[in-house]
């Protein structure tokens, strides 16, 4: 299940219009004309890929890890008590 959530988050990130606009507008400001363009783009894109993958993995694993504690009766009772009070 976490793998499927990770792939979904990855697809959403890749197809996100804000990401596309970011890569069209932001990285060119930091391109050094005297250095190889392709190498600079690989570094920019690689950095983004690593950070966005870590972000997506965190979002996929956090709820998965919280599933077991949330299902404990004591936690459920406290949650219900908090909702009823408010």
C-alpha cells in the first residue's frame, strides 16, 4: 500500500503545473553561461527529484505508520471524547 501511495504522490508532483512553471522560470536564473548547460540541468533536476521523492515518501509512510496506533481502543476513545467535548 505505501508503494501505491508513493507512486500516486510522485505522479501528482510530476504532473503538477506549478512544478512545470517552476522549472521553466526558476532554474534558468542560476544557469552559468560559461558552464555546460546539460550538466547544470541534470544537477537541478536531480536535486529536485531527490527532495520531492523524499517528501512523497514521507507523506506516504507517515499515515501508514500511524494506522496501527490510531486503531488502538484507548486512542479511539480519547479521540471521541475530544470530539464530543468540542
